C-alpha cells in the first residue's frame, strides 16, 4: 500500500476511551511515550461519555504540538464563517451560543473556543483523497472522529447501556487513526483501538475510501465529522 505508516495502537480499555487511545497512538508514533492511563486521565470528557476532537486537540496543544481540525459539523459551524470575513470564529461561536441553548451544542462550541484560544486551527474543506494524501505523504497520521455505525455497518446502540438494538438504538461515534492510503485500490488503512471491530482480528484493516469518507461525514450525527491533524512543533521556529 502506498503512503503506509507503521502505526501501532493499543486496545481501548473501555467503550468510551477510543479518543484518548487514538491520541496515545499518535503520541507514540512521534516517539512521545506516555502511559495510556495518563492520557485517558488528562483528556477532558463530555457529560454523555467519550470526548470530542477539539478536546483531544487541546491535550496535544498543551504538549507543544500543532493541531489543525478539519470539520464538517454543520450543527456548530456555518460554511460562510470560513469565507474571508473579519469576525473571528470565537466571536461567531459565542454569538451562536446566545441563541442556541442545546446542551450538546453548548459543550461542543465551548470546546472549539478553548481549542482556538490555545492555538488550534479549524478549517473547512471537502473530505477528499487529496486531503488525506496531503498528510500521509508527509508521514503524518490522521486522527478522525466518525460514525462507528456506518464504518462497521453495525446496529445502532442504546444509551447508556451500549447494547445493539436496531429499533431503539442511536448512531454511535468513534475515533480511529487513518495511517495509509492506496490511490490505485482506493483502500484506506485504519488503525482502530476497538479490539472487537468487525473488519479484522487485530487493530489494523483496510476499507474502501468511500466507506471511510461517508463515515466521517455521517459523524456529524454524533458531533464528530472531523479530521484532527497533530504535527510535531517546528523546533527551528
């Protein structure tokens, strides 16, 4: 496979720790060896369980990394906010929070605000093979929040029991790391912290590009729909 990274990843200890486990794997790839338990303890969680890409990004920023978040979350961001305008995203997010009181939107918006204020960048761009290859060619893994329900084609799950139920269940979000792509076969290499994933007996498997891109876009249902790019800081700057 072209653009394939050597990318070990540990199993996530619980159903809700896929985000910190994926982040831990990114740190390990860069030679930043932290205990998984430390990353899990330090990454902020949300009330409903799990975390958000912006919260993972904040942890990386605190450790001196650069973090760029590509979002397709139209619940939180209006596409016109990314046109050349004078008003910064932080002000727009705060203005929206004054009118929309949904608890999930309030939590996500504040996470994005904190991410921006700590030096993170947020971009709006079509999820495409070119975007994926842009980073993999440079040896940079892509941490993504997406729809587990679509990626696995599993039944939706009940909350908070996390039991499969194709009638009462709701879509489920998940974090994985994309660490390879072959433009000929259009297969994406996924590093998945969930050990019982349906695609392979281990943590790595290949899936069609279309499946991955659809899963990312449908992650908006669970306030995901993003790619988080974590890069080493430029020590020469």
